[in-house]
């Protein structure tokens, strides 16, 4: 049997056609018709001006720069996220502060955010910005988060890297705050192999990011620069992949959700193994099929499942390790943390590719069920021996 990966690209004829067009017309650099068409299509989909970049990290970086983040500023971020959510704040010399998640969605806890900002206001040192993350394809609860930040004068950037296609009360995640960032990394629901997108409500900000992303070269025949720029523009070739992928986004989301719910149905009799909560306020894409393991109830723990799956050449992994547990951020302030830690120590991500065959998913399910059965059998044997 071939190795079963966690989340792989799913390409079609549309993507190949656009990429072939880029090769045949020799538009291979960071300009060209695919770039223009991809940005236009993404703008139409999200309802906001868009600029295609080299990565989601680049989008967060330039988005924070738009918000005026600089050396010494505090930037709030949920602890339960991938480190790419936080690193761009470090690029700008800012200091992160981490906030715990709510168990209802695993995303940033709005009540803790409100308490923290009220405390900071009393101290006279309100943070510059908040990076709010939509985790594993589920939106954070944006209404109270945006209300709290508006009341305290904190700028907001949405990290929707894992949430292309996610909805919050019928609106696309990434479009509710002034600035949103998306990722098209190779393991995402749709991919450009590597790449990202920034959207903003102010078109002038999008135009400025486009300028910064091309080394901030001033108009004219001379290579003259009055601002610092970056080599952050997406290539026309990769944008061709993005055009084709965006055309099938709804199909990809439907398939990811079907995979997640098929696991949930197959495990419904296994008390102690539960699908990541599905918040009532939006559409969770289930980018990754993520489950929580209650080892005492299930009879086996998360690491035993990962080890058993690996023995069958099936890739799985833990939920993100919280930022406040990372050596890089030792000593950084964290508000709460117990929920994020519980999600990490008990959370497992199972293979979720949209092109995964039913028999491959059955292989994952059988391995999990067999491992749980063995764990429960050992527990009964130990219990009987102690009686």
C-alpha cells in the first residue's frame, strides 16, 4: 500500500490549462494575465480588492506593516496557531502577547480578549494590533472580537491562512476585519504550491502592498526606491494554478467536510474520540479532520494513535503546539493557556485530502478502531489482574 499523506494537492485540467498558457506565452515572472485574472476572481469571490503574494506569511507581514506595527509594539495573537501567524510581528520588531482559546471553537476567546484589553487600557498601554486566526478552517467569533477591538482602538488583521472558503454568519472569513491574509501552501484546500493573498477594504492599501511586494520600485525608467520593499509577488505561473483551483473551491470544501463527517460517523460509538467542535455561527471547512482524544475514556492516547497510523504508513500529526509552549517564546506573556494546551496534548489531525479514495479513508478508520480496541483490551487485562 502506498503512503497516505495528511493533505496533498488536488490538481485538475483547468489548472494545467492556465499553467500551460503561461508557458506557451512566456509569462513566467511576477507579471502576466494569470496574475491579473486570479486577483480579479479572488476579488469577485471575497468582495474585496486582492493582491497575490508569495506566501500567506508575506500577506500577514505586509498587512501588519499597513497597520503601522513597528518596533516595541505589542501584537496580540491566539496561542493555539501555527508559528507563521506570529513570526511577521517579530519581523517588524513587535512583541507578541498570546491569548487562550475557547473550547467552543478552539479559536481566540473573546471574553479573555476583552478582559486583557480592559486591563491594558487601565495601565495606559493598549496593544497596536490583533492577529485573529481562523483555525483549521473554522472562523473565530468575529463580532465580539471586532467590537472589543474597536472599543479599545486596536487594529485587527485576520489570518485566514487555513480558512479559504470558511464563512462567518454568511460572510467569507478574512473579509470582516480591515485586512485579511490567506495561504495557498501545498497542503491547503486550494493551492498554488506556495503563495498567498492579501485583501483589504481600502483599495489604496492593496495597491500599496502590491508596490511593496515588488521591491517598492518607484515609477520611471530608473531603478529608484524611496521606500523599503520585498520580493513578495506571486508568479504568473503559480497564479495560473490558483485560477483553476479557485474555480473548484466549493467542491473542495464540500469534500473536506464530507471526509471529516465520515470519520465522525465511523467513530461515533468510540466514546472519547470527538471531532473538533463545529461552531453554530459559520461554515467550518474542516481543512484538516481534527479530533480530540480523551485517553481515559477512549482507552488509548493521542500519541499511541499517531504511532499506530505511522506503522501503517499513514501520516497524522498533533494539533499545533501552542505558542506559549514554544522555546522561541519562553517568557512571553500568555493570558490563560489551559484550553490551548488541552487541544494540543489531546488533538490529532487525520488524513483529509480531497482526492483521498474511500478505501484509503477506510484504512485510516480501521487502523484507529483496531488501536482503540487493543488499548481497551490491555486496560481490561490490567484491571482484571489487579482485581
